């Protein structure tokens, strides 16, 4: 069968054997559809193009994981590229949070230096939050600190602590509800 008439699955199998021509054909067959998907997921064209290129490098490196008996080529490729796009969105989100934090810090800095009363309120608020965090169970406190003070996402926290994602999400949510309750002054003594 001429190489131009190969299915995407057959092309992937040839790519696994390091056939560069098959890779070029696979790129031509998949890139437009994958680019469309990435463009829907990512805010900028440049980001979509970068993830498309990174995704094909990753496909080349991990093509040995494709098994045509367990699925078709395009959905398998979509899962690879979707993970790459999610990783990029997380990176972009972290950058945005860092910029937002820097802007917020800069915006509040003059108020703290010009008004001793406002600085005291900030210190009081920090003390309240610290005391409320101390009221959480050790596990909830650790998870809330990882998520909100260190900026880690649920998946990273789960992996680093060896916990299921659902457990991490649930305990963070319970910790935040408890913090909210404590900071409102409604400490009922019950632990979520």
C-alpha cells in the first residue's frame, strides 16, 4: 500500500518505527484539526501554535504508547494535545497570579507606609487569618497552604502527597468553608 493511502493508525505505527515520512504525513493529516481544538482552549494564536509544535514533539517521543486495538489515532492524539494545552493554561494561570500578586502588593505598599492605621488593620487581618488557619485540622491546613499560599494546583498537591485528587479537592473545600466560618466570627466548634 503506498504511504499516502495509509490510515492515521498505520501512520502512527510507522512513526513508532521512526519513519520520518510517515510523521510528516501524520502531521499534515492531524495538525489542522488539532490546531482548531487548541485554538478553542487557549486564549492566543501564538500559544496554540506553540502547544501544537510541543504536542507533536511529545507525540514523536510517546508514540510507542499508542495501541490501535485500544482506540483510534485521532482521539489518542487529542488526549496528548489536550494535556499539553492544560499544562500551558496552568502555566499561564500561574503567571497571571504572580502578576496580579505583584500589582496588588505594589498597590497596597504606599497605603501601608503612609497610613499607620491601615498598616495596623493589615497586621490585624493577617493575625486573624493566621489564627483561623491554626484552627483547621493539620491536613486541611497543609492542603489550603499548598493551594493558596504556594499556588499549587490540586493535581500537583495530590501527586506530591500521594493522595487521590478527589480527597485533596474535598479537604481544601472543607478547609476553606471552615476558614470562612472562623473569619466571620461564627466559630461553632464543629469541624467539617
